C-alpha cells in the first residue's frame, strides 16, 4: 500500500533539489560570462563613460531618442573615435563648482554655484579612427532555436497558468515593435497582460513566456525605476532559465548572457537568486499540479 504522504514529501524534496541545482548552474554560468575576456573588455571600456543625472538622461532622450552611448568631443577622441563633421551635439547641463573656505575652521569645500550648457555626441555620430579597432560591446545572448515537444508542452502549461493569474497572453508583432522594438516579449504592468512575438520557436516561446510571467509574479506590485531594471531582469530571466532547466530544456546559451548583460556585477546576480528560487517553485508547482 502506498504511503501518499511520504511520496508527496519525497516529490517535494526532489523538486527542491532540482531547483537548487538549476539555480547553482545559473550562478556559475553567469559568473563565467562576467569573468570572460569579452565582458571584461566591455566593462573596462564602459567605465570610461561619465554617468549622467536623471535630468540629463531625459534631455538626451528628448533630443535623440535612439541614443545608446554618449560622450564629449574630446572623450570620443580619447576612445579612438571621431565625431563626424557637421554632427549636431546634444545639449546637457554641466555643474559649475567653486571652492569656499569655512570662516571658523578654515576647511575648504566645493559648492555647486550654477550650471552651463555643454554638448555631447552619441556613438552613432562618430566613426572609428583608423587603427583604433572596434568598440567593445556586451556579449549578445544567442536566441533559442529549438522546437522541442517538451517546450511546446511547457508553453501550453505556462499559458494556462498565466491565464489563471488573470494575465492574458497575445501575439501582436506590430504592437510589440511599437512598445519595445525587437523584443521577443513584454509584460505590460499597468494592463496586466503579456505580449509575445508570433515567430518564436517553441523553446524560445516557452522561455520568453516564463520570463514575462516571472515579471508578473515578482514585480507586479513593485514601484520600480530604471535603476532597478538590472535586478528585475536578472530575476525574471533567472526564473525562466531555472524553470526550463527543471523540465529538461537548456536555455543556458541565451539566459546566462542575458542576465550578465543586465546585471553586469556578480552581487546583483547573487541578490536575485533567492527570489528566483522561490518563484521557480511557484511556477513548477502550478505546472506539475495542473491549472484548472
């Protein structure tokens, strides 16, 4: 006679073990990407760019919505690139400081007195100087091209789970490109719905659906800013990777690089792992128990 209580407990322990193993593989895989020469070159290059304030980021966005990396004229020359003749600079505000001396203690300190307008240029307005070599870029995740039956079955279960959560899933490439050009999917927080690209193969569709569903489970009540985005993306993609791994689908070629691109630092990844593990269990239990 079966002891269903013992069987359920063993099943739960087995599930937890597999999830832990997947999360450990995620941690090690992302660390390997971050420690790779390609990523190190990119981070060293990126560190040479000034980090602009929120107001200046907004000014850049208004003047050139597709700007990706900006710097001053001289800085681009130092980086082996030349601003093209005739290019119009983007106007931002630079602080002006002066040094003042404390009348009592004699200590000197810098105080902000005013701002001046300076010009910066986007990388698209520059050309590489001969002999400088290509500009280092972040490694790009390799899209999943598989079309496995396991992914098709998982995709159906994730779709049912999403709908049980009150989050409809639709495929509308035109709307997706309008909201997030080139994206494979997006979770619309205000509307509580998911958009997927219609041309995704089964593995890619299951992975993307798991990613966007993770955003719903993890971040639907979060009042996040752009500064929080790396952690949110690390959590969502980490969850997607671990869910697929649990069901025998390897998304490592995409997920490790995707998480590394967003997180850029190991501490961001490590901070995300506990949320990943908890959310993965929620998704797995919904899939294995079935959604009515």
